[in-house]
């Protein structure tokens, strides 16, 4: 398992062992696997999301295949050495003045969650990061295995981000991995296709399934929200929180993908057919306006090939948002005496 590979060479100051023959680095992977099994059993037993749906079964197979592939690749490339290298830089950094290991661990958890929020936000805003991250959003059904639906290039880049985080903050690598274990449990939880009493109340502090389901909406205006991994207050603080019930999950232009198709999809800039054009209430198509806006975006980039679909979707979203603002303003003006 990935977490087991990363923890095998690390020590947890002050909490190295939970018992005479039980080490922390042995327990964390087991806890994560147990949590995954419980959530998956809840999905299957309670029947949320329609387990009989072929696309859902395909989602399970694809996501678990990606998890095993990424695990093997991470082991083959010895990615854990990046964190071991970063561990040598502990003792300095932003948190060097925090002597209490538990307080430093709490700060590490908060800061890591904030860094992952920013990294997630950037993965939606920068085309070269969205290239890989869109694999995660291509799942047509959101379930506990969707948390494993990551392109290997994004996994490698994320490890580099975490290694840089250790160097900058000076936090012990083991404390980061303990924080990462908690965040991993949160990721499995908020991807699960479950609902429970008190979910909305819990969502005031933590990311819950109903909040993250918005992030997997097929509408770009909705899936560009709710970036948090563990705590939901980052989205509240930065104004990216949205609480709605999405009508559709996945990417509108992408059908259910298999394992090999998903790997290829991570290297594909343009995908799907040209979206259906927006229309005014009069029935007049807005396609010429969208095409002009997309051309302007391509011109600013020097007409670099491979971004055609991204330019079109960004232009469509911009015009759609302006139309919505115009309708709201018009409605307000009509109600004003």
C-alpha cells in the first residue's frame, strides 16, 4: 500500500509504538483499509447510487485498478525517498520555534490541509494541472473508490508538493504522514456515496459527502467549488463554498472510462465533442460569441495547439455567468418601484 511504503522508514516521535509488538506505521495502513472496507460495504448494502448500474461497477473496477497501478509505480520509483530526503531538513523552517511535538503536529495538519486546498484550487485553474486532475473528475458516479481515481502524474506531483511542504515548514516527515493519514481517511469518507443525520451540521467544520458531491458536479460552475480535503472552513474563508445538490456527476463530454482509457485521458487536452451552444430566450445561438471569446483566449496563448476544448469551455462559462448576472440585475430592476 502507498502509505505503508511511505511510512516504512519513518519514526513517529513520542508515539513510536502503540504496544509491545505494534508500531504506528503498521497500524495506519490497516486503519485506512478497514475504513475503506466499511464505507464500501455501506454503499453496497444500503444501495445508494444504484450499485446495479454498469457504469458504477465500471467505476469500481477502474478506480481500484488505478490504485493498484499507482501503488506499484510509487514503489518502483522509490517515491518514499523524496520524503526521507525532505526529513533531513527538519529542525528549521516556519515551525522551528514550536517545541511541543503535539502542537507542531496540529499546526502541521492545519497547514498541510491548507496547502492541499491551494494545490487543489490550482489544479482547476491551471490547464497543465487540470490535464491530469480531470481524470479524478471523469468518474460518472461518486463513490468511496473515487478517492483513488488519480492519474500517476498527479500523484507524483503531489508528493513533490508535500516534500516541499516539509522543507519549508521544518515539520518532521512522520508528523506530515500522520496528518496525511487523517486526510486520507477524510478523502475516503467524503467521496463515499452515503448520507446520514447531522451531516449538514458536521459539514460546518469538516468536508462531508454532500459538500464534496458538489465538487464532482458535471457543471463547471459547481465543480470549481468546495476544494477542501479535511476542513470545510478553508472554502468558507476563501469564498469557494457551495451547498447545492448536483444534477449530474462527472464530466459532460466524457463517458465511463476503463483503466487504460483513463491513463490515456490524463494526457489528452481536447476531449469530447463541441458542447451544445447556449441560446438566448429568443432562440438565437450564442455560439458565434463563444467562438470569438475562445479565439481571443487562444490568441493570448499564441495559438498553442491542444487547448481548443479548454478555451471553448472557459469562454462558454464566462458568457453563461455574465448572462446569469444580467438576468439577476434585470429581475432586480423590475422589482424596484
